[in-house]
């Protein structure tokens, strides 16, 4: 879930047109914007990343 009170930044990536089309088609199939589909795909990795940054390292 996105915290609406947190400041937000945009990221951009370059991908092959064929990948962009595949993402667009999948988003349309699911009835969500491409941005939301990408957020969904990134959610678990972002959660893991946030958790690893919140925990002090034992190194």
C-alpha cells in the first residue's frame, strides 16, 4: 500500500518496445494502468528492501 503522506518521486526506465507492448497488453487484460501493474510486480521486492534497510546489519 502506498502511504499518500510520503513524498513521492518518479522513476523512468528504457525497455524494448516489445516489452512495453507486452506490459501494456497485460495491464489492459487486468484492467489496470501500466504504472499500477508495475507497482504490483515490484511490491514484494520493495517490501523486502524496506525490511532489510530497517534492520541493523550484524556484519
